[in-house]
C-alpha cells in the first residue's frame, strides 16, 4: 500500500499558492465590471475555503496513516515525519478499528513554510481509512492557521467498492466557517464525492470531485455551487503556479441574481479559467 506521506507532501505549497491566487484576484477587482467583481470575489472565497480545508484533510490523512501503522495504544510523539506537526502535537488513543487523534498545536506551531497553526484538531475514526465503510470525523477547538480561525464538522466516509487502485470518499462539511483577523468571515456547507485515482507514481495521482456546496462570502454574498462536470485535480500540476486549481471540469455557481459558470479547461496545467456571467464569457488568468 502506498504511503500518503509521499503523495501529499506538497500540501503546504498548495495552501500558500491558492491563498496567493485569492489575493491577486481580489487586488484586480477595481478594474472589473460589477459582474466580474462579484464573480472574482466568489471564486476567491471558494479557493480560500478549499485550501484551508484541504490542508486539514491532509493533516488528517497523514495522522490516520501513522495511527493505522502503529495501532494499539498511544503513539510516541516522534512517529510522524511531517514539519507541520511539531514535537508533542500528536497523540492517539485507540486501535486500528476505532480511536481518536488529537493534534494540539497549543499557542503556535510553525512549519517549514512559516505557517503558524494554533489550537486543536480532533480526528475520530471508526474503521481503517483505506477500508470501505470507515468513517472519519474532524472537529476543531480554537483552531487557526495564520490567525485565520476555522470551525465546522467534516465527515469523510470511505465508499470504495471493488477497485483498490481507486478510492472513493463521501465528504460532508457542516457548519463550516472561516474567520479572518479583521473579523470578516465566510461560511460553507459541502456535500461532495472525492474519487482518488492512484497511479504507480504518486505524482500522477488524480482527484475527481463532484457534488454541491453552498455558503456566503466575506462580503455576505450567498451562493450555491453544483459541479456540472467532475473537477479534476492532478498532483503533478502542483509544481506549477496553477497549484490548487482543477485542470478540467465545470462548476456552476448561482447567487440571488447571477449564474456564474467556471470552466477550468481541458487538462492543461495552466492558470486559465473561463468565467461566464449571465451569458457573457471571458477568459481570466488567475495568479
């Protein structure tokens, strides 16, 4: 079985790149029309929320892998080789079948990229992460990354059938909320299916995402999104500036007065996204 450590080591770069993309999008809003500005703001909100919760999911996966490999009681502090998890942060009680991981970052744990995590993440699992039917629940206690506060309950269920080279997960986010240091916040609820297509070389792995989401942006715009064509994420594209963007797929976002369609292309690792707002199409370069 492949190790998740080799597959997911680039998540810090993913988070930083997506957050930078969001900033660049926001900085260009002064030159946009009202429609484009609202569309860019929603894209920014989706990207930031995706990056933050993707980082949490990856911390969960790395921790669960270590717990699975070292089942049978509390695991020593040094058993996880991940620069995001400082000495003394990780603890585990349980067995391979059931247990709870606590990631206690305390007043601050700094990773190799300068990100500062504080507070606690609780990861409770029933069954092995790799086995069909297993369920993992993530909750938070005063958790933040770079002083961006994270809330919500994230439930991940392994719904894989027969093909062991492809893992499928149901992902539900309830009460998702991200609050920035200036007091602004965004909310999100998610009902997604993630299909993890594993390759011989982990860098060629693909993630296919389908499903729906809804929420509000930092400016209070309420929206709902429905993935019309699976969003495809390719790990080897994370070496480029495209980072957290899909390489393919279509997402349709609806607000109270607009329909925004995001077309992420045809598989190329570029930064181009075609945004259609109320029938008006424009190619946009993010980042």
